[in-house]
C-alpha cells in the first residue's frame, strides 16, 4: 500500500520550504525537482507490489517470475 498521507505531508513541506526561497528562483526550482524525485522514489521503494507468481520445477529447485498488477 502506498502511503499517500506521508506523500502529501512531504510534498506540502517541500512546497512550504520553496515558497520562502526568493533569493535564487532557478536554484529553488532545481532543489524542488531533486527533493520531489527523492520523495517519490522513497515512497515507491516502500510500496507493496501485488501480483501473481508462476513457478516451475521441483520443490527444491524453483524458478519463476512475477507478473505485477499494480503498486498499492
């Protein structure tokens, strides 16, 4: 399950921080982009992936793959 409450809190905090930065708008935009990507990447890494696992082989030698349906 993707933690949307944490995502909203992180993005809001980032926007609040950027709203106070008026000395160098170009740098603020770059910093915003970097921080936003980092926040999204962190959320994706902690999300749960659901899917169907298909396996082949004996009980001691399994191979397989997962078909993902979505990140929740």
